[in-house]
């Protein structure tokens, strides 16, 4: 490489590193030079294209991962996030086929600061493989898509599309103006409270399917929360804790229910001195 081309490359590389703060390539290179080692990949445009692309893909996957975590997530919330990500992948594939990196920030920065061309066909193949893996991973959830949609909003689904065991009950619910108004004005977190108000006599099948959908664990968040609480609680400094005590502490630490202290106090008999 001539000195002129090398200087131009170094200038482009410097600009690229200054903007691409997520990768810290410049800092990594300087650290390795100080250690007397050289990373040849940092001079390879094809390798840098791959790094930029994979960094952007990992960013989108991290965003999806965060949406699938946290308390108070119903299974239909998570499935909606999966469907949205699948639609995004289709958009990404269509755009990258035209060398459009609108939603790939690092790729766009590198594209603006280099004359080297990337292998868009290879990137498209990677995204197609990712889309296939996502569809395969959540194929079992897709089988229950209509039930999830029913749980999310029973007033916005056609009774023809649901199981015959609760078609008649669904019609009764959709034509009930009281329940309709209640559902429209409630907050999303109150959906279980709404279903608990349905009459046992009038909506036995609907109540059953709704409770099943509500108890589906879409993530391991609760399990991880319990293990974290147990690690903090059951230490060497609290060796006198029994299994019963630990069980009670974990339930209190992970539940959202607020105890009725006034009622508990009333039910407690005060010990009278003799």
C-alpha cells in the first residue's frame, strides 16, 4: 500500500473509530500496540464489515431480549414482541439487499467512511438464517396464537376463529355492554381483575382458558428473582433459618400482593396479663 493510500486509509479509519464508539476499536488497537502485539483484523475491511454487522444485529437482539424480561409480562406481550422482531427482520433483509443500512448504525458509519464494498448477499443469508431460527424456536407458541389473541382482547376476535367450546360464551361476552365498557376503560395490568369478575355460571369455559393463559410463564424472570432473593437471605450469618421461614420470606419477597394488616391485627388475640 502506497504512503498516500495508507494515509487516506488511516484518516478514514480514525473517523470511523471516533464515531463508532460502541466498538472501541481505537482503544483496543492502542492497547495491543502498547503490549507489543498487532491485530491484523483491524486492517481488514471485510472483517470490519462483519464486526459492524454483527454488532448491529446483537444490538437488535439485546433490545428484543430486554422486552422479554421483567415482571408483569403476559405471554401475549412477549409473543407480540417476537412477531414485531420477525417483521423487522423482513424489513432488514429487504433493505440490505439494496445496500440500505438505515437500521444498522455501525454499518452505515463504516459505509460512509470506507470505499470497500460489503457482501450484502452474505448478510442477507445470515438474517434469513436468524429469521428461520426465531420461527423454529417459537413455533409451539404460534400454535396457540388465536388463544393468545383471545386472552389479549376477547372483544376484538371473531367467534369463528376460536374453539367451539367457548364460542357461545364469547358471543355472550361481546354483546354485554357492561363488560365491554369495563374492558375498554381498564388498564392492561388489570386484565386478570377483569377476568375474575366474569360470572362462573355464565362464562365457565372462558374463565378456564383465560386463567390458563395467565399462568403461562413466558420467561424465567420469577425463578431468577427467587434464586437471587434466596442467595441474599440464606447466608452463613442466618444459619438458624428453617425451610419454613425461608419459604415464607421468598413468597413475601416476590409477591405483588399487599397484606391486609388491619385484618391480620383484628384476627390476632392480644395476650392478657395474669
